């Protein structure tokens, strides 16, 4: 277990899915906000999610054509699916999110 139920870290950890949905908030707020978050990570939204953004294109296609969008993509939106792109840089703070105590699907690649 990465975080005991009586530990304060229970309220600070974020699942890979929740992180993905929060990143959707950044994208939905436009390029300017995205650039601001890149420059100042403290601007990253907390307590918000926009999971439905992930399904927007498929829903629009279905509304327009009446057919389900079944075209797979070569790119996965899942957090950490692109291990090379998620590798920590020299400026990445090391911590419990990169260690073996974090469940594999929530662990940033080493």
C-alpha cells in the first residue's frame, strides 16, 4: 500500500486518471493557460476535472454522422503511457510518485 489510510498523504496523492482529467482542464482553458502552467506549475488546477473532453471528438462524430467513432489512434491519452515523454528531467523533484511504493499505474517512469 502506497499510503496508509490514517496518513496525511492520503489527501495529497492523485491517481493517474485524476491527473489526466485535471490536465484536461488545462487543455480546455486554452494555449495561454497551458503555457502559464508550464511556466508556473503552481497554477495547475486542483479540485477540478474535465474527463468529458476525452470523449468530445467521438461524441461530435457520432452526433454529426449517426455512427459510432471506432477509429483507433496511434497515441494513448493515458497518463505515463509514453514512458520516454514522462521520464523525469534534471529539474523534476524526486519523491514518492517515482518510487516503488506507488502503484505501477500511478508511478512515473524512472
